C-alpha cells in the first residue's frame, strides 16, 4: 500500500508530507493542512487541529517519519553536491566520529539519522501527555529503530512503513470494536432498537477507521438497533457539537445535540435511553478510564438512571505501566477555552477558569470495556495481553 486516506488524514509514500483535516475549523470550513515534520505534527496535536487518541498517535508518527525522510533527502543531495551543505539547518551538526558531514562514513550517517529519529519520536510524545496511544506506539517505533540494520537511506522509509501499518491496524481495530459492541448490545437489550448517549468525538475524525465509541453507534444503526443518539456538546472545546454532530449528519444517523447539563434530563425523559458509550484516552491496570472532561459525570448519571455505561477503545489505549492515575499527568489547557468562544470573550475577563481536558472514571461505574479483541469488565484489564 502506497496511499492511505480516511476522513481526517491523507498520506502517500511517494510524497514528502501528509495532510490532516483542520478540526478546529469544522463544521463551517473543511481545510486540509500539510504536515512535513515533527514540529508541525507536534503543533497540530497540541493545538487540537487533530485530536482523538488513535489519530494523535498516527499523526505524531507520520510527522516524525516524513521529518526523517526529508532530512535523508537533504543528506543525499549534499552527498552529490557538497557545496550545498551550507544552506541546510544541520550544516554544523556532529556526524559521529568524523564530526563533519564531509568526512562522515556510512556508519556515521546511520547513527546520525537513528539519533535524529529517536529525538523526534521522544519530542512528539510531549505534545499531549494524557492520551497513552501515542506513547505506546512511539515506544514500539523506538524499539524498531534502535534494532534496525537498515542503511541510513532507508531509516525514514522504515518509520513511514511503520506509520502506515499503525494506521491500518487502527482501522481494523475500529471495525472489530464496532462488531463487538453490537454483539454485546444485542445480548444486553435484545433486538429492539435503543437510544444511546455519547460525549466528545470518537468517530472517524478521532480514529483512522469508523471510530471507537461512535463507531459502535454507527454499527448499531447499520444493524437496526439504534433508535436515537444523543450527543453532548462537550464544552469547552465543543467536540460534540462541532464534530460528532457533523459526523452524525454525514452518516444520516437519527441524532439530537444536547448541552452537557441536559444529560440527566434526557435520561429521565427518554425511556428508550439504555446505554452510554464513551471512548478513552488512557485505561490503567486498575480499570480507571481517563476520557474527555464530563465523562465521569456521565458515568455517575448513568448509574443513577439505570443506563449501562460502556467504554470503547483499542487495546493500545491500555497503560500497562500504571495501576492508577496517581502518577499520570492530566492535561490542563488554557483558560481562554472556557472564557472565550471563537475568540469572543463571554466571561468577565477578571474571572479565573479551570480547564482540565480529561477526567477519570472509576471502574465501579463502568459496565464493560469493548476492545478489538474482547468485551471485558474493568477488573479483567490486568489479564489483557
């Protein structure tokens, strides 16, 4: 496969950059942004032009891969014409034992590009600290790069192949999550259509495939099991109103947008509302789930009103290093996201605002975790291999 495309990303092995859909501008504007290096990928992730744990992981690794490929092309050009070295930003870099590029051996160039790739991968993981998929995938990429015996000309291509494989794996995982979610739902509620409620955006804009939680919603609709989906607007960044509502309309789903503080009211009103489905940015071994702010209160409300509460995520979202969130950084974002909308001040400028991007739902409120390989209780997460 030399080309790959989904709703939010386009990439080709024949190019030296890839494109992402700027999700900050949706639904009013569809604008594709070109990303050619690690810094551009980092900024796209940090600023939330791209978001969703699986998509963040893919974009981060693609950015590093094209960065290494572009540096490789510069090195190849300088080998053919040493006089052009002075125009490159790396002209004063050290190249192994020979110090200068002009005297660098093949082994020196292998070490130089390996170190460059490792540095890029480690840097991009700092873009958003709570979502674990990027860190897990980078760890796998680092192990591959450091064990590689490829010539220096192929290190970037090897990393790009890895990025393509990861994107394909996430697409397959989404499909299996959807199928597993439908099977579990049918076992719980039979064949009568039900209403569901969801938060944030967990569909095709958040993952390379059909999505995780919203992928299940899409599959329920296809199976004739979806009566209605209620989409929380998901303040303060409004991923529900801007992105999930957009996807629902594109897919012609029976959907209604509600504000976050209407969740309890709709649970009281709609007697067919049986299920809350959410995604995850990190799942610990204890079964705690970090997801978009507002998920925890949705879980508590679901328990009070008798709804089943389900988390959908690929198994790369499981943090096998941490039992709980005591040592995990929960990202806090700029207060302007709360006090302003589209740059327009809506709160008194003197007021302080707290803006955590995620909250943590304890396992006691979670009925099932749906992955591409299984449906399990939070208590069974330590047994996932």
